[in-house]
C-alpha cells in the first residue's frame, strides 16, 4: 500500500511573513491528519523560517527547485546540499521550469541525480501541452519526458513522480480523473519496463493541475493515483486542509 501524498507548491508566492502566516494557519490542522504525507513547498527564502515553525509536527518540507552542482561559483543558485539541510523533498522539472527557464530533460536528469545523491526525495514532474494532448501525443510526450528524466538512474528509492498536464495547470481546467488515472497507469507501466514490478508497485505517482477541495477526492479515489501536487489551492489554508483530509479519508476507505 502506497502512502498518499499531498504536496503544496506555493510557486513564486508569499513573502517570508506571509509564508509564516500561512504555516501558522495550516500547522495544527495538518498535524492532526494521519496516513498522508503532507508536504509544503514555499519559496527558498522562507524555507528556514518555515522549518522552525513545523519542527516537531508531521508536516514535511520541500523546495521548488535546485541546481545540480553541490557548491561553487554559480551566482544566485541554490545547491542540493543547502536544500537537504532543510528539506526532505524537492520538486524537479516542473513545466514552468521547462517552459520559462529552458530546462531540458538532460538538466532535469542532472538535478534528479544531484538530489538523490544527498538523499533529497525528488518530485519529478512530467506532462504534455494542450496541442500535444489534442494531437493524441500524450503517451509519447509523457513517456519521453519520463525516460529522459530517469536516464541512467539505477534505482528510484524515494523518487516521486507527478503527472501534470500543462493545459490543466493554473487554468481551472483539470484533467478528468479517468484521463489522469490512465496516463498515470502508463507511467507506472514504464517504471515496470525500466525497473521492475516492485519498483512500479512502490513508486508514488501524483496528479497535478487545478486540484481543488471540490475535485480532490475524484483523483485520489483512482487506483493509480497516489495523491496530488497542488498549486493555487495550496495557498489557501482551508482548501489545502480539505484536500489533505480527503486524501486521508480515501486511503482509510481503500484500506478498510
Ligand atoms: P495548480 O498548479 O494547482 O495551480 O494548477 C499545479 C502545479 O503547477 O503544480
């Protein structure tokens, strides 16, 4: 049984004081929900403050990006070692990184390796554009991104995958739960082909793209979907708490 995960990707939102405020709103409620991995991913500059606030709670911390070198003359970059000092998770290869910052499959792959090396758990994002979806190329694109991301990796321990169709991100137009389940099943099948049955059974695969308190249960109830990567709705404490609760309830139902 894979433990569900709900990860909140705050993106480039919240000042440090706003981040502190949001964590204060979330902390108690989130801490009371069991059977779900609850991860928040604030901007870099808030990580240290947030870490102090969630100490002793069951809330986990993630970063939104890393550079692939451990240290050195890379002005403005943040290294995996720095993040590993504060966080357990890091989002890698988000479509916004690919789209606005020219991150290629090769860069994503380097970042994943760099994260695993320092025992950070990467949340690796893959997903197709609207025109690719409409042209029936979802399978080809997602498989290509996945294989490029994982190239040369011998093991997947700790790695999490997020399927995020680009046309569903921040648009209010989520994929249907059935569509998402199908593509996630396909990703799992690729993991089986590339690694093993055990790896495919163990790897957690999330859906992301316009997940809200109104639709979370539909996704989480799908057999292949292990949780959600939540953008916009993770900035609202009530919404995020509701999504996490729904994941816990779905899991209790499935195991009960
Ligand atoms: P959204 O973003 O929930 O705002 O659509 C999801 C993501 O980009 O991770």
